[in-house]
C-alpha cells in the first residue's frame, strides 16, 4: 500500500478546490447562490430599454411687440453666446419668432442632470442684464428624458353624444390626480380635451362705433383677472385681522359688467361691445379621435378622446408601475361606465418590457439546454450535468451583483448574459476535462481521488486565469465608449467581466465537488487482466 504525501496546490484554483471539496457548506453555498440569483431576477426593476442620462435645458424669453429679426439680435444671439460659456454644453440651437426667442442647450451624454440644469440657471440669472428693456423674465425648462417619455398611455372617450366638451376632461382630471399619487409615478399629463374658459367674442362694428381698440378691451379684462392679496394686521388686543377681496371674475355676467372705457361721461361695459359666455378653450386645435376594435375586426365610429400619459422615475420597475396604473383604473371603471365613458390602454411599456425580458430569459434557458446536449455528446452525461449546473450559478452571481449596483433588467442586460454564455462554461469544461483525463490515466491509478481532483484543478488554474483575464480586457474598452451608444451598451462591460470572474470561482469550487461524487474512476487493473 502506497502512502503518498497529499498534494499541495500552488494556484488559487487548487486551493479553492481543496477548501470546498469535502466541505459540507459547499451545498449550502450552491443553494444560496441560486436563491439570491432567482430573487434578484424577480426583484430587479424591468424595462424594455436601459435608461440613459440625457441633459439639456430650454430657455424661453418673451419680448412683446418685437419682430423675429429683432428677437434674433437682442435675445437669441446673446443667449447663445452666454450658454456656450457653460462647460459640458455640446450643442446650442436658437429659434427666433415674433415676440419670443427660444434657445435649447444640449449637454454631452452622461453629464449629470442636476448639475447641468443648475449651470444653465446660474448663467442666465447672472447675466439677466443682457436682455433689453421690456423683456419678460426668462423661463428655464430642463429636459428630463426619464420622465418626459411615458410608459403608459390611456385613451378616454365618451359614448354619450350629449356630453359636453369639458365634462370628459374633468373626469380624466380627477383620475389623473389619483394616479399621480401612486409610488414611483413621476409625471402624468393630459393631452387633448377642452378646459373651462370664458370666451369673449368682440363685435368689431360696435367697437368702432364706440371708438375703442382691442388693446383697451384686453387691458380692461386683465386688470380685473387677479386676486387681491389679503391684508394682515393686529389690533390693540393682539388679534389678527385679515381683509381680502375675492376674484372679481366668477361668471360670464361679471365679465360682461367690466367697464372698458368712458364715453361722454357714461361708462361703456364689455357686454355692450362683445358677447361673453362660459365655454371651453376654442383656441385649442389639438384634438385626437379614436376608433375601437371590438375584437372581431369591426371598428367603432371615430370619437373624440382625451389621453392620459404616465411616466416613471428612473431605475424603477416599469412592470410594477404599469400594473398599479391598471389596478387604479379598475377602481373607476364602473363609475366611468355609468357616465358613458370608456377607456383603452394604447401604450403599456411595462407589459412590453415583461414580455421582452421573459422571452430573453427563455432563450437563455434554451441556450443552456443546447450547451448541455452538446456536452453530453462530447464529454458524457455526468460531465455534462456538472458543467450545466455551473451556468445558473454564474448567472445568479452576476444578477445579484447587478442588483447591488442598481442596474435594471432590460434587453441589453440580458443580451450581455447571452453574449457571455459561451464563455461562462469554458472554465468548467477545462476543469472537468482535466479531471476526466486524470481519471482515465493509468499513471493516476494509484492516486487518491481527492488529491487527483485538487491536482487536476490546480494544473489548469494559471492558463485558465490568464485566458479569462484576456477576454475581460477585450470588454474594458467598451466601458469608455461615449455618447448615447456608450450609455446604451453600458450593461455589457458592466456584466460580462463579472460573469467571467464568477465563472472561475464556480468552476474551481463546484466542478471538483460534483465530480468527486458523480464520476466513477475506471478500474485499469481489471481492464489489463482481460
């Protein structure tokens, strides 16, 4: 009987194999990895495409009475010069129209949104003296692609022909308020429909008869369209006295009784030169009609619709938010039906994201099955099972790391997994192949099984480590790609290296552990005696 000294590993591969080969915690570790991977897959936010950091601001400055040429000279060009001084600005687009100038500043992709918006605001406020006298205060509107793109759109339409133009809008407005209160909902917006408005139709013949101008009419209406602020004071007894005057305009009759001018000592009222009625915003020409399919290919007649759009916060789960919006709508379905109002969800990115993720997960599982079948043909069914187990364990580690780094599951994240799938099994195949070679080698017949496992794993450690590092280095340059393409493809350099590193540890720990229990060492003595 040979008493040989146990093999002492020199590489990290052999040391890991030795530490976990007979360790009872190895099974616990394997189960733990699979569980955290599954939980990460369930918990991680899902979206169809990765969200990108896009920064930009729009500056709007009005100068009433100025022509487009004047706006270009005194508003747009000075604004463009000042905004170009801001660090990080890539493009500036100016537009001049009568009475107003608009300048858009686009920052480089990846610039921090909050900092970019603050830079624009500070630059405009510090140089407000560049605007000519009579210019109104600038309006600065930041661009936020995260909340400007809706994930859910709902079209509401009325089946009651007698419903007023504003009634449908009011009903949708109430629902908007409730949906806006849901968790992780960023912005809700109503498009279409008509708001309440007092309309003043001026009779030009009567206007000229009283020798009045449209400007006088406008000034008279504007002068009474403001709330008078409350006046606060204290009495000698230290009691607070509040005096306020409510808005002078509450009905069409109030507007009609506005004095617009005086003629020969007599007041001229607005209702003498114009017709005033409470109606809807007739200047709103943005209307959309909808035709609904009954499921059998028949479409209903075109009906006016009001669209409610819902956007989500960055990094949140589009699937969860879309489902919460649908559940909220169900609460109002019966009440809306009673009022003759129906709705159709015309856009649901949450549903599309879930379908895209589930489809890619299916293809991921299918790829693992194909790899397992190929390995059965080449190595054998036991070796195939051992290598196949390592794939979900590696993906579990990668998913968990992605969850810890606040990533989302989207088509690019899963594409990174598919891309690395063929590379993930390399280390495990190399380990199991070397174990298989030692098992079937006559020279290793006298060696202890545990020593053989550790030795076989330790031998391939250095070349496998170098080969894996070389593949990782090919992914590193992708992390430095700029602009929109770099943002879009970011999940690949973020996840593929993690998966490759995880593949080394899983191969060195679990492949020898499973091999020593599943593989059978051939009896070379019996073969020789036959």
